[in-house]
C-alpha cells in the first residue's frame, strides 16, 4: 500500500514537472535558442607577488551571420577588466586599451599574447591556480555572455603559448 502511494505521488510530480516544462517552452522556436557566440579556453593568470595587474585570454567564436561587438568584460573577484591589444607602431610593439572588439559573422577572435587580451586589475581577493572565476562579456547590442575562466599560473600559460606556436608536420 505504501509503495503504491509513493508511486502515485512520484507519477503526479513528474507529470506536473513535464507539463509545466512544456508550457514554459511553448510559443517559441527552439532554433532561436542555438548559441551564436561561444567562448573557449577562458583563463586568467594568477597575480604575481606584489602585482596589481594580470592578464586573461580566451577565444570567442561567432556562429551568427551578423557581427558581434564586445565592449566590456568583468571577472568575479577582480576590481577592473580592460580590453587591450598589442600593435606595431613605428617598428615598436605597443599595448593599448581598446573600446571594443568586433567578432565578424562565422569567425573567431583569439585573445592571446601579442594580440587582443584582457588586462585584469585590482584583485579583491587572491586568485588561486585551479579556481574558476565567473567571466561576463558585454556586447554592444545589450547581450551578455557568462562563462568561467580557469585561474592558471604564469608557467602553465607560458607552456600553452609555446606549444600553440609549434606544430608538427606529418
């Protein structure tokens, strides 16, 4: 008798859950739910001793036809994040803050050493290797993209950078 009663309640709860889920999903096209912007390999380097700045790297891929314009980023536990780029000016490498980065339709922008990157300032608490921190990307159309950035060491970041610039031929 008790088993039959438990089964009856479980069935009622499951039916209620699925019917409310179906109602919540009615009225819109699931094709519109397809992710158009994807972030991969988001990482932020731990702050070196006595340093008030660090760096973050990631890849943003735009699967949409239209371009997307990144205008701002934030990372939990960090006071300020700026978008920077390295450029060659008069034969010299120069780093400068930029107001936005355009990710063209069906293309990717890689934030990496020597190119676009996130400058991270004013740690509100220590960033420890192995942690994940919430990274929020803000776009000019009002959309936001949330992901996690892995906290990595300078050593592991240098190894990744070195391995990504070397390729083997078969």
